C-alpha cells in the first residue's frame, strides 16, 4: 500500500534518479531505526529496499556496497 502511494506521488524518473529515491528511503528508515523508531513497518521497509536493490549497479556505482555501509 505505501509503496503504491509512493509511486503515485513521486514522478517516475529514469535510471539512477529512480534508484536515488529508493536509496533515500532506505537511509531515512535506517536513521529512524537508529534514533529509536524501530516500528515493524520501518524494519520491513528497510529490509525490503535493501533486498530489492542491493545488487543494482548504475554508472559503475555498486549500490550493494552503499546499503552495506548502513548495517
């Protein structure tokens, strides 16, 4: 449900810009969890984003390495 809402509100950019939205969401969830807001929804969103995009590479940038830095 939230993912569908997110995709309706945010225009669908191409390529790396789209990945940037997912990375920003992952970082936001990671920060919230680290700051004490460890709701099950945040945990699930963070894990889902990481699993879905950790093998992505755009313009030589390995997003899996970036996601791993937040573990």
